[in-house]
């Protein structure tokens, strides 16, 4: 049974800065994701705070917001069967050192903070996150 989903993916500032955007997009395409929309944006710290609101009680919240707003990012809507779970598998663990071989974070991530990509973790958050960047 097919369960076509959309999820938000962000290529984070560290990866954009290192010119890895096209390479990372290729990884998604090679794994049968359709990139429905994409845009390069630079968000403010207050926008990052809104985006990461679900983490506001966590100790890393401020650093996360500083980092996401530190440079241009590429926000994308990815679509495929079970896109949310499939994207999370493809990204790998938050900590690149613990991520499986072949995952985006293992290949491109620098650290637990600069781990190159973000992906929605649930259908509810995917909808919110897509609306955050692509509500026209």
C-alpha cells in the first residue's frame, strides 16, 4: 500500500557554505525522493526561534537558533512513499560520529550541531515546517 508523504528538508548553513547543496540534492534524488519545491533563504534568529519552538526547553535551543540563522539555508519539500521515515533514515543520527555509513550526516556532517541537514520528525511537524517555509 502506498503512503505518499511530504516532508521538509533543510540543507543547513555548514553544508551550503561548503557548496554541498547539489551533492546532497543528488543523494535525495538517487533515493527516489522528488524535490517538489526548494528555495534558498537566510532566516533571522527570531524566525529560527519560531521554527525550532518545539526545542525551546532544551539546553541546545539557543545555539541551534543561532546556527540556523548564521547563513543561507536551502529549504525543500521532499515527496515519496513514507517520506518522513525514509528521510530520517537517509539523514542518519544527529551526531555524525554515530550516524550509519552511507547516511548524509555521516558523509557531510561536521559535528552534532553542524550536521548538514534537518528533516521533519512526524507528519504533524512536516506540515508545520512546510507551511513555515512555503506558505504563500
